[in-house]
C-alpha cells in the first residue's frame, strides 16, 4: 500500500508540474505571439514601402547581358553582412526544431527545449524580416533584386541546396511553395530574355536564355542555371567569392517571403 501511495503522490506531483509548465507556457506563448504579430505588422509596412519604391518580386529585370553590376553586388553583401547575426540565430532555431522533429525517441527536457525553439523561431523570423527590410530600404534595393542575387550567388553559383521548409511538418506544403518560388525564377528569366531581345542581344545569348527557360519549365525542383552560370555572370561574382561564401546561411524557407498575393495584401508564408 505504501508503494502505491508513493506512486500516486509522485504521479500527482508530476501532473502538477506538467500543468504548471503548460499554464506558464500558454501565457508566455500568448505574450510572445502578440509580440510576433505586432512585429509582423511592422514588417508589412516596410514590405509595402519596398514594393512601392521598387515594384513586386516579379517586376525585377536582371541585367540584359547577364553581367552583374559590381556595385549592386557590393550593396547585396552589405545587406547580408548587416543581417548576419540575426540570420545566424534564426538558422540555429530552425535547425534545432528540425533535429527534434526527426528524433523519434522522446527524452526528458525535450518538451521544454521544443517549446523554447518554437518561441525562439517565431521571434527570430519577425526580427530577421524586420532587419532585412530595413537594410533593403536603407541600401536602396528591392526584394526582387535581392532575391535574384540571393538565388544566383548561393544556389546557382555556389550550389547550395534550396530547402524551402524549416520543419519536417511543413513538407506537405512544399509543393505550392516551390511552385511560387519557381514562378519567380521563370519570371526573372523571361524578363531578362525580353530585355536582351529589346536591345538587340546576341542570338547565341538569346538562345542560351531560351534553353534555360525551357529547362526550368520541365522541372519544378530546378533552380536557375543548375548546370552552371553563364561565364559573364560567374565572372562578375568571382571577385566577391570569399564574402559570398562567408555570408551564406540556410535560410531558404524565408527566400522571397512577403510576395504580394492578389487581393490579399502580403502573405508571410513561404512564397
């Protein structure tokens, strides 16, 4: 009987501890949620300002001849360096969450760790987007140009995989998200091709662009220039190699975030 009473006492205390954690966690999550929502409201303001000044994501037209402007690359890297700290923190939260989801065995402390990771991820997303938009406005670069250079430098040139989710639970939404990103990629290439044709571009260069547009159309998982950047584009990136390599962070889930949804303002889901 004594052992049974001890077990019941232990269970009762354990349940109280769990209930206390849930109660405190609920309050913290509520307060944090309000902070995150308020932060995203501010992000939406800067997002609209970016779109007002520079147009939407798909309005960006890459250089007609494929030669990236060194000055614009310098601007891009200043932005990356300015948001490196908040980006690194966000990437760490994302990696922790993914690692926990992939760990099938539950261990003591994992609940609290997961709770902290979810809260940290939400706050970090809001902080990252806010600092990124502020840096873009300060440096005079639109989200379309920024995203184009991001994809070109880190994924097309350096070859980093583009993983558009932080969480394994987001896998079911990967198709639509990749579709949105893919739409941006094709829009940029088509705009570049039109610009090249408008200035009487070299027929061989026009054919190269046509071939890449076709390749993108045949594969939803492809990033532009997967087989290698055009020589003139790669040559423009080469002097910046060390800084480009140093500023890469696995933040593909936030690539192009904030794109305008027809009729719905701005969507802070992965675009």
